């Protein structure tokens, strides 16, 4: 497959100005000002980029791809994701996870769904485990899962500071983090520990304890839902200033914002104003995860379902509503997660890297086209000047 995008304005995520992009098969072959002077075969697709920005394909590091939920009983288990949900949100790389229910949702099913989505054209990875410690793995060992199963990039989502967590003690958490880390070192993979933070009072304290009492670096953790309430958000800013990553969930419900959740677009804005290093900030969608509401007695009230499309929506809001510069906002869903997950070929628009791109309209910042591994997965309207769009 050959795609030529002419005269497009590039955020790689840094701003690179107007360039031509040549895509050969699944790689970006060339990005530059020179006109591409080769006789393209008739099957080549040429896109006029004059009204478009090109962003790196979006990376969603926390998605319940096989469905999640169940906090209100079996009828509240959420549906598995469809490829269209992913592409519509401009996401070209996704990391699948299990959540509260690690019994009816299995690692085997998670792996199979990730393989299925990969067959359909997107890049997929998974975390081994679920909310619970000890971790339910594929091979019986966290370290072996990380080392031996290519799609396993780490462990998660391990629940802390939450009435639904397995209430692990510090030693259990230290050991699983150490196993993930060493498995990652030996296989040159992230071995990242994706931590689910609930609304409890202990917040990030366990992670800070581990960092202060062991040789494990703070960057081994990727804590998510840090925007879920104002006190966790405040501690999250301090934690990021200690060098830690903080991840904000974009799926939400207006009720949560009334109850104090910090809207993800605003969370980016406030962090930048507070002097948080922009490379420490990420967004993930919690797509297909449940968004359960419990009352103060811990009784289930109702639940919503996360959406992958909320990921870019919050980035777009950050730019259009909160005046966050485009390159800083899209970094949160491209280069930053790519570095945390050690996905060396992802997260940037550069020759030699995977051809994962999102083309958006300059004015509205609406997604016009999504290209994953060099394949046009979605095209809002006829952008291709020639060549057939199968
Ligand atoms: C969050 C996933 C939560 C599942 O706290 O953790 O429940 O297993 O599908 N979702 N439990 C949602 C808040 C951040 C709003 C999950 C869910
Ligand atoms: Zn969670």
C-alpha cells in the first residue's frame, strides 16, 4: 500500500510545519518539504493535506476490550469493544485490561480479543491481571507473562484505595511490581504496573511508600483515575513532581463532575499551570469499563459505560475550551503513553516509525481520517484524490 499526503500541517507531536508524508506499507517512509517526484502506481492513494493537521495515531493505554463492569450484578456486565468504537476515536494502539470482575473475564479471552483487533488492523497489547492481588496470569507467573507473551506490556489494573480492591498489603505490591519490572528489563518491555485508584483515603500513599523504601523507581507505576476526586488530583500533582506519571480518565458522567471529578481536559490545563512536566501527563479512556456510582454506604446506585471516543474528545476540549496548545494536549495520548509503554515505533510522526496517523480538520479539529499501520481505516469524506478506497 502506498499513501502520499501532500502539504499537511504536522504535529509530531511537536509542531513541524507543512510537509509531505510518504507511507510505504506499514511504515512512514518520508516526511519533508521536497515534493515527492516518483511515478506512483495507480493503486497509490494521494491525499490533499492542505486543510488538515496530521497527528500521530492515538494510544489508549487502558481499555476493557472484552467488556468489564458487573458491579450491579450479572446484568450490568458491559459489552466488549467493536473496532468501529476504536477507529472513530482516532485510536490506532490500544492496551486491554480486566477490572473488578477477574472471574467471568479471563486472560485467555483478553488475549484472544487483542489478537482479533490486531487481525482487524489496530495495534494491541494487554496487561496481565485484573483488580486483584494475587494476579491472575496466563503462565502462572507475572514475570513469565511479561517476558514470554509479546502482547503483555505489564500488570493491571491493580486496584488500591478502593472498597472493591483485594486490599493487598505493601509486601504483595512490592513483589508484583518487582516481578513486572525485572520481567520488563529481561525482555526490554515496559513491565509497567497500571494502578487503579479508587475514592479511598489512602490514595497514592502505597506507591510513595514503595518508592521511599525500595530501589523500585517511581516510573514503574502508571496510576490512573487520578482526576476522579479533588483530593486525589491534588496529591497526584505532588506525585508527578516527584517524577511519577499521572493518568486521567476521560470517560465520565456529568454527575461525577458535579461531585468533584476534575474533567480530564481541565486536569491537563491545571497540571501545566502547576508546573507539572508535560511528559508525565497522560489520558486514557477506560473504554467499555463500567462507571459505577455507589452511595456513601457503598451500595450500588447505577453504572454507565466508558467510551474510547472520549479520549480525543477531552484532548480537543483542552485545546478548544482550555487553550492548551495542541502539541501539549496530543502528547498526552501519543508520545507520553508510547514512552511509558516502551512502544518504540509508536507515538510520533517520524520516518521509520509505524504508519499510525490521524488527520483532523484545521478549524474544527474533527477527525477526518485514521490510518493504522499504513491502512486507511476511516475516511470521513473523500480525501483521496485518486486511487481506489477498498
Ligand atoms: C472506574 C473499571 C471505577 C470495570 O472506579 O475501574 O469503577 O471493571 O469495568 N472504572 N470497575 C470508573 C471511574 C474512574 C469513574 C473501572 C470498572
Ligand atoms: Zn479502573
